[in-house]
């Protein structure tokens, strides 16, 4: 089968033939219908995060189950699924506490190791191992994933659009509803209006926030933010962001979400919150980077700095619910899709994403015959 393979930061992504072994116990094979192209994929090919290589890219995707390994219950051939990049083991301490997005097995085995739960890969190139990315690797025609990472959803939902439910949507909406638990009437700012940031904005709208201020440096993204629920916008290329936020909400904001993950935007989020406010770090910076803040000011104002990994999502529960919200019109996912491209254009899609003018691009495969 074909897949997008990355080796080193000084080499381009190449779509090539890759061998895929059948699923083992507790695993399923999925024919990928669509894969979302995310900034995390871009960070990876820029060398920001260490992973074993060669690696098959992609961590956001949807598809149809084509084979089921031994012992798998709850999934069958023909099921429509959205893939989760935190396939919960169900047995570690965090999973037992209901915090499946912090699964310790996924964090220590699948994510950094490029393998599945048994410590091995199902991919190979010319007889040599190739590696999984976050136990998903959706930039491919087919994948093998842990059964817990393939979440069954309703079959009337369009498979291409709901690929976004694998990453952007739960990361953004979940940061609001699960991590921060924004209450009705709260004031909110969102720094960064890419795919994840626009999902944060929609989550704030669903939560009933009274003010939702979108911050970005691209006018078209701010226009989209206003369309999806923002009440105000700040163009950081035209005005100082902190001054503009202070003018809009002089007492300080209740919640500020950093949906970019740069040190500068993280520090802006912390400085813009008011008494009892929370800065929520959603975007992921490169490994090893540090931000500064004044602990005394945080303590005296009873403020919080919250990390939000995957929107504190319980994929098995949240993915079907998010698909339902899309299908009933409460979430607009179609507006987030900038383009649909064939898998063979994976490198070009990443280059376009680096240009900063696109939201979500989808790499699509034809699964109509399944």
C-alpha cells in the first residue's frame, strides 16, 4: 500500500510503497478515508519532536474497519471509525481514573516508540521496520491500530469531514468543555485561529461564553472566527495584543486559550487573565522550551495555568458525541476544511500548511467500494 514516509528534517516527505502486516490480538485494520493535515505533523517534519524513523505520518483520520484481530469485541468489518492518537490501555492508573487522554501506556510506548502496545510495528519498507506515529499513521491507504484507538461512529456521517474529530475538534472543543469547564457568561480569548483555535471558539460558543475574542495575524482566519462564534477579533499584526485585550475587557479575561504553542503566545495568555482567571495551554511548543510568569501575581489573583492535552478527551465517549453535534448543526466542521487532496500530495499539503494561509487540508482515499 501507499503511505507518506518521513526520515529526517533535511529530507522531504515521500509517498511510497510500504508493507503492512495484519492486525494482531487486540488490533484492527482500517482503510483510511481521510487524514487531516495538522500543525503537529509539521512540527514533526521540522524536527521539533524526537521520533524513530522512518515513520509514517498522520495522527488525525477516519476510515472503515477491514479486518479484526483476535479478542476484539465491539468492532466489526465495515464499521466506520475515527482514530484516536491516545489509544487507551484501560489498565494503567490514569485510565482507571477515567483520564484516558493521559494513558500512561500510550505516553510511554506508542507515542515515543513508534510501535503498538506489544512493542512492535506493523509497517515495514523493504523488509526493514518502519514506525507508527502516535499509533495512527493516517497518511496511508491502510493502517493497523489498537482497537481502543478506533472509535466507532454513526455511518451516516461523512467520513472525510469527521476525520477532524480525531484531533482538531476534541483538542479545541474539549479544552473548553472538559479541561477549563468554561461556564455560561464567562469572557474568553483565543490566541490562534487555525483549525484547533476555531474549535476552541466553537466550544466557547457551546458553553455560552458572553465574550469570545479571537486573536490572530491573518485577517481571513479572524473572519472565519467571527462566522463560527467569536464576538470580537484582534489582529495582532495591526495592534498590540495585550493592550487590545485589556481595552476589550479591562478587568481581565476569565479564560485565555493559547491555541498556537509559541512561548510568546503562552506568556500573552497568562498575562491577559484577570482575577481567578485561567490560561489554558492548548498548542504544543517544541520540546524543552520554557515560558516565564510571576508566581506571586498568580497566587495573589487566585489564577490558574492549565495544560490541555487532547482536550482532556475520553475518545470512546466524546468522539461519537462530537459527531452527533456536527450532524445536528451545532458544530460547523465543513468550514474548517480548506482543501481535499490525494494522498500523493502529502508533501505539498504540509508546505501549504507552513505558509499559514490554510486551515485543515484533508488527504483523501477512495473507500467507496468497502
